[in-house]
């Protein structure tokens, strides 16, 4: 299975941090201690698993996570307290190289890491070796993101609410004049072409999600179409959804279906929900305002109500207290 861009990017970061830690600690490197710090760091940095919302800056939140991991490890392995403290300091100084901290310059961070290295190894060629590795991994991260760029397609956004956007894909293809614009639009947004373009759209949007995570923006959310015809194709939908098959991406992207589609495909949609995919519901004329249907709205990320839908006033009155209701 091909990994999505966020998981691939995180794999690079994991490999990079391990190389740094092994370089600095040498024969004293302990994979168990390192992995405890790494896993907690990744959860906080990329998945935003941070409980304390009262801490003002993202950097301070990450520092707290590292300190908490250090405290737990020192309780579990009291005889390794010095090594645990060194690993904690390594992670704190690596924040400048993972777009977490702008407080500490990279030069200052390298000097601090060099001090840990010198206390551990006593050799003096650390800086050049560290910079060489840093340049290598920076290039590797950039090359990954470049693979998700396109000169033909671009993303279009429509604001639905505060920090909530409907995303779609546009194209820069020039067609012969014999084809009118309406014909091209219909061809691009129907049938198999409509399904296949989602592979590009979801991939490009996943890159946008990664860029937002890198600047600590976890608030912005996206709604994207999921055609009914694709839900019917088990292998194809699995292949396309693999591009957003990461909890970090799933937290920011929801798949839009109409109520009519949900009624017809509810079992398939429930199965996808169990795999972590979020859905938003577009209320169409098939929506019935009974208690069961209204209660069911709670499982959707957003409920989108068109003001021109039949029985709009009745529906609005019945679902007005539903969380994340958006009117368009």
C-alpha cells in the first residue's frame, strides 16, 4: 500500500531524528528511550495530541510533552536518568529543525547539541557531520512535497464557515475551441473522470494539510466530494482514499455525501467511518425530520443545509441545535 504524504513525511522525520540521536549519543544510544521520546513527540507535533490548551505557544506545548516523557522514563528507569536527560535535551534542541521553534536559531541549537555530543564523545567534528545530515534530510523532505505538485491542476476553495472550506480541483488544460466550456465542465465532473480526478485532488489537498500542520495550523477544515459511483467500487475507493488514510489528514478533511446517497449506501459509509474517515452530510429533499434522522446527524463532521431545500423552515427548526450546522 502506498503511503500518504503525511505518513511519508513523518517517516523521514523519524529517520532523521534517529540519525541525529545516534550521532550525538554514539554507543550510549538507547533505542527504547529514544522511541518513547519520538512517539510522544510525533503524536504532539503532527497529530496535535496535546491535552493542555492553556499553554500559550505551540513550542511550549511540545516542550511540556518532552518533559513529561522524561519524567515518566526517569520513574521507570531511574538508573538511566543522565541518559534520559540527554535525550530530552536533544529533542528540545531539534525543534528548530522541525519548524516548531523560532525562538532558538539553528546555529544556537547546533551549538547546544554539540555540547551534548562533546560530553558524550570528546571528538570535534560534530558540526560538519550534523549539517551534512540536516541538508540531506531537508532535501528529502522537499523532494517529497514536490512530488505532490502539479502544473496542470490546482485547488479551489469556497468558504463555508469560519475555518471551514469546500475544496475542489481545477485544471489549466487548453482544449480546442470546438469544445464549448459547458461540455468540458460536464466531462470533467461526471462519470469515471470525476472519480479519477479525486486521486489528484485528495493528494494535493493532503499536501496542503501537511503544510498547515508544519506551521501549527490544526484549525482549518476541508469538505470534499465523494461520488456515489466511487462508493460502489471497493478496490478503487480504497486506492483513492489511501491518499488521505492518516489520522492527521482525516482530522482536517471530511467526505461530503448527500442524504440520498447515505440512505442508499449507509453500510459502506459506516464501514469507512470505522476506519477513521469523517463524513459531512448535505441535506437534500430526501431528508426526513424524524427523531432517528436528527439524532444521526451527530455522527457527521458537518451538516450542510441548503436554504433552498424543500421544507427548509421545518428542517431548520428541527435541527437548529445540531452542532456544526452550516447553511449555504
